[in-house]
């Protein structure tokens, strides 16, 4: 799935079947449901999950909590726009790494 394909799913009433938890968290966030995004992110035990969690707390305005999660993710505290960070996270999750 490309980033454009993923963005196209945002008009659906529910995330696509088989979408992993990290992308599901971003999906909910992009649809304006921070609480659902946070619930999903809390259960992701990976650096990707920590990055999403950091982004969500940054978006919430909780810089201290966001900094903690950026550290857990092994990422610097983001300074780009929230939209740019969302795109960066989504692109990283959608890009195969090997």
C-alpha cells in the first residue's frame, strides 16, 4: 500500500481489514479520533508504537510525555509540523525495510 492508497482509506467508516495496529492508530488520528488512536498506540510494544505515541502526545500538547516516548522510539523530538510528522511515520510504516 502506498501513502496515497492509505490516505484514500480515510473516507471509509472503519480502517481497512488487516491493517496493522501502527497504521490503525494513524488512521484514527487522521480521522480526528485522538482517543481511539491513543488506545491503539498504547498497546503497540515497538519503537514504531513509541513513535506514534510520541506524536500523539506532541499533538495533545504534552511535551514532557512526548519527549519520553520519542526517547523510547529512539527518535529526536520532532520539530516539523504535525502533518509532516504524520506523513513521515506513515511513510516509514508503509515502506518495506530489509
